[in-house]
C-alpha cells in the first residue's frame, strides 16, 4: 500500500509540475532572430527587419496585448508578417476574436502588415455559423485607419520596394482538406502555380504558407523563404527529439519547429504565440521571429 501511495503522490506532483510549467510558458514569449543572406536579396534591403509570428489564437500578453504590442514596436520592423491562425474558429470565441482583430489593426500604427491565411481563418470564412463573426473580424482589420496598410494574403502577391529594388511576398490560401486529420493529401507544385502563378527565379520570393508539411512543393514552386506555423512546436518539445505531436495529429512530426533548408530554399517554422483547445506547452516557449536581411 505504501508503494502505491508513493506512486500516487509522485504522479500528482508530476501532473501539477506540468500544469504549472505550461502556464508559465504560456505567459511568456521569446525572440528568435535569423540573419538572412541570399544573393537575390537587393542591396536596398540590407539591414531591413521583418517581424513574423503565427498561431496567436486569441492569446493576450497584458491588457489588449499591450505587452506584445510594445515589444513589436520596440523592434522597429520595416514590415510585419502574420503566418496564419490569429483567431480561434469557434463561436464561443466571438468576443475574443474581435479583440484580436483590434490588436492586429493597431499593428498598422507600426508598419505594413502582410496577413497570411491559416486553417482557423479559412474555417471562419467557410463555416456558415462563423461567417458573420468573420465579417466583423475582417471589417476591423481592414478598415482601421493606421499609418500603414494591411494586405490580406489569400492567394495574393505583393511586391515590397526599397529604393528601386523589390522582393515579392506571396500568401498561400489552401483548402481545408489539406489540414484534414488522419489524412495525407498531396499538394503539388502545379496546384500552387494554379493558385499563385509562377515565380520569377531572378527575384527573391517569400511565401507565407501556414502548413509546413508541403515544404518540398513550396521549394519546387520557387519560394526562397517560406514562413509557416500551425504545428505549435509539437506542444511538448523533448531534448534531442523535438516536438511530440502535431495537429494532424501525428506523433513526432518531421516539421515541428525552427529552420529547414532544401536546395536554395529556407523554411522558418514558428512555434506560435498561443494555443487553443489543449493548451499545453512544455519546453516550448511561444515566440516572435525576427528576420534581419544581412
């Protein structure tokens, strides 16, 4: 009996420790800086800075996200990229979604914002019960009169110009079937071309693609830099192993977090700034990505 009691006590302590650590990590965020070098990046972009984050999921650091806003403003980005899943596609989150929209709109006081589409935005747009919520959300982010402009990247391309030189930013908006659980649906280079057109191989092309699973196809299509999220770093990150589970769900996903390189392409996979449903993070502190053109 004593052995069982000791095991029970240890189990309770372990569970309590996990909960406390997860809560601690959810209340903090870190900065992850990448120095980006590529022969196709124009000289006029040297020392320019991009802020990237994904999977906010209605998480608030301070009242109305004032702590997060202040940090982003301190970093003085030349532009901001959102890699999808800012709201939560659930009718219970209607009010929080609108608060998140107001925070995103306020970012336009800092710089231009390029907003990529995640599966939660897509679900709000296509789900009949959530369409009205999406219209309110989109109205807030699109009608805010800030100093800068918001670009909603639903299979869109925009060019960013400094001096007389430009780079391209594409935003991929894929069907919800590509996020389907317990399924592996292929996304081909030709399908991406049908959605976004072809790239100019002589120009530097950034692709906002929420789902990292199709890294090889993004590379073949011609993306020089891919910015992704969705996986939340695998929720629990084990030393020397990495993330434990993806939203698929898939145990020990190949793409969980960090930098990946293939041929001449780089993917930066954010672990996100928030969580939803199962709010668990261990050894997986939320992050803001800072990209500096070297």
